């Protein structure tokens, strides 16, 4: 789906990044699966069970959101996630928030 529309945004430090204007249902499901892997359903009782939601799970979901939503960072399409991770935490948090808006995805608090 390379014809998808994108928009350019600017991080707090002034670096430009390009994000998709929407994600597909397939991409959304991939993102959800990061969090849902920690849940199970007991068909006998009809209850949903969840394991502990920890920092590693949150980090994985943030990084997956970046991988899915961000097309380029600071003018380059290569190694986007790692270059964002090597930047400032303010930029990272800003980009994660924008990626989550696009995914219409709420992170656990």
C-alpha cells in the first residue's frame, strides 16, 4: 500500500517525520496483538484473564506503533525506529503519541 497518503510533522527538537494518515485494519490488528498476547480467554467460564502488564509490553507496543505508522524520520526512510530511539526522549514520546492517534489506539496508563 505504498500509495497511502502521509503527513509531515515536526518533533519538539525540530526534526521532521512523516506518518501515514491512517493505518489499515491489518496493521491495527498487528498492533493490538502486541498487547493481547498477554490475555487469554477461558471458554468454560467465559472470563478473560490477563497477565501482568509491564514496562516491556508497553515498550513493545510503542515501538510497533512507530514501525507501523512512521514512514520517515529526519528525511530518511531507513532504520526509522532505531534512529528515533537514538534521539531525545521528548521526540520519542511525541512520535509515539502521534502514532497512537493515527492508530486510534489507547495505551494503558
